[in-house]
């Protein structure tokens, strides 16, 4: 199902690369597509799984989660995640994910339940 509307943030805040809200046709069904740099915190399990265990290191990640119409997160899990080694690939990947969601072509499956 195609999106009802798509809203790109004009000035994403660091460490964000890009942030987009996608409204589905079902009332109150919104998703945030957030692409961000992974924090350099070695105690964070996400950092350990992405940075340390990847060759080349993946330093950017796109995540899709349910939100309200303003982008505020509703749940503590994600429906899609993809990692990238550099900011240019992350920007392109973000656009691809948004385009797929806009056309109804991205399958959303719960990826985790921990919020990381």
C-alpha cells in the first residue's frame, strides 16, 4: 500500500544523517525512517555488533520504527535495520528505504525488542 504522505526533516540534528516520517493510509499509522551515525560507545551492544564485528566497519545505520505524526517513537523495537560503512552510502540507503516505503514495497518485520 502506498504512503499517504512523506515528510523529510529539513535539518537533521547530529548524529542524524537523515530523518523522514512516512504516513500510511491506516489512520494513526506512522513510521520514522532514521539514519544516524552509531555512537562510539564501546559499552553499547549495537556499537560492538556493528563496529567491531564488521569489515569494513559499519558506522551508520538506518532504522524504521513506529512513531506519532511528529516522529516521536511509540514502541521500543524496530521494523527494519540496515548498516552502512560511510555517510554517502547511508544517505543513498535512507532514500531507497523511504522510496520503498512510499511505494508500499518494504516489508516491515520486527527486528528487535530491546530498543538497541
